[in-house]
């Protein structure tokens, strides 16, 4: 093998190694972003569940008040 071919091969191998390192950094960064997004989604799901429970409580209370108003309306007739 000639020296020129070895130099070319060495340059190509170095470029390949640089690309591999860059891809590993990108992968690590994307994994961190994914984990942060999963944590945010979990928090939002917890909040949504809380809001649904609160909505159910409010609905029950409103239905109770409406029932009492209906009772008062019927008893005054």
C-alpha cells in the first residue's frame, strides 16, 4: 500500500471516529430530552387526574344543590 493510500485511509478513519463521537453526543442529548419530556408528561397526567377528580366533586355538589332547589320548589307548591 502506498503512503498516499494510507494517509487517505487515516483521514477517512478519523472522520468516521469524529462522526461516531458526534452521534454519541447527539444520542445522549436526545435521551436527556426524552427523559425530561417523559417526566413532564407524567406531571401533566397527574394534574389531569386531579382536575378530573375535582370536576367530579364539583359536579356532585352542583347536583346536590340542584336537587335541594328542586325539593324546595316542589314543597312550596
